[in-house]
């Protein structure tokens, strides 16, 4: 049984990853990026908000969209905020806190499988000339996620002393991963070690490490594709752990 979330002092803003969205509707059906997370947090008395930023633009561009959303929001513009970012969303949050938050609204940033130290996959894609031109022009997020660019990012985007940074990494076996991730999992496993099919455990560590979740990259947002449907990761347990950590620290 999933442990209930804790009620935290500040509201939550959820930041999606590459190719992400806030919510999609197909006829009467609605699909949220962070599956079940919003009602799970609200049941504990938390205020929770989501937004959709550009799915494939740069970290800076997306972070500026988050900044604009906060500025225009009647509640978030008047309080401190707990950010939760999945994958690239965590990098957007770091840029926002470091460069775009002079009011010091950001209280915490909790990341789920964020490639803080980059993903070798992006480096490999950028080594193919034709693919490099396409990605640079139409998917500028991809170069930003390379190990090379994340090294430069980490040297220039400084953590703030008044923001709590905490992270979850993830790992899984080949069969458990979504079949779409199998070739990426193999590349990362051979070159870098344990990974979730997109990001290595080591790359996902930032700030206080809350643990490594036994699932693939998609399972961290409640999306189960492949063999993992028979024993799905309880992603809400990780969200609960984040809230208890924040509540204990008065956030």
C-alpha cells in the first residue's frame, strides 16, 4: 500500500520532461503527464499546479516559460514554491532557480531521473552530421542534454544556498524496460552502467539523493509499457517520500 503524502508548507509546481505535456484529451479520456500525482498530492492538502512548456526547446527557453507562468499566476507569484521535475524538467528548474528567480520564490527542487550530468545518448546523436543539423535546428533540447553541454551547464548554473535540492535516480533490467528503450538501455549499460533506458543512475544524482527507483524512465511518471506492467513501480511512493522530506524541513 502506498504511503500517504505529507502536507507541505508551500505549493507544488510540476515540470515535465522532453516531449512532455501537462494534459492531453482524446475524446472523453484525459491523460496527464504526471499520472495520478496531482490528486495524490491534493489528498494530503497540498496545492498542485502543472504547465506545459515547449516540448523540445532549450533549457533556457523552457525555464523562461516557467518563469512567465509563475509571474502570471495569482498564487504562485505570491509565495515560495516546491518544484518537482521529471527528466529535463529538473534542468529547467535548476536554470529557473539559479538565473530567473530574483524574488527567491523557489524553495525546493526535487528531480526524478534528471540527466544532471547529461546523457551519452545525446552525445552520440550529435556525432552524426546529418542528425546533428536536424537536432540543432528542430530539436534544440537534445544538444542541451549531452554530457558535454551538461558539464558546461553545471559549471555556470550554480545551486542556491536557500533552495533544497534532492533527487531520485532509477535503474532497471533489460526486460523490464519499455521495448522502445531497449537499444538505449544497452548502449548506456555497456558504456556507463546502471540506467533507466535514458539516464544513468550517476547522472541523475543531484543534491540530497533520496534513492534509486527500480523502474524505467517512463515508470517514474506512472507510465507502464512492456513487461513492467506485471509488477509496476509504485511511482507515488517516491512522490510521498519527497513530500515527507520537504515537510520535515519546513517546506
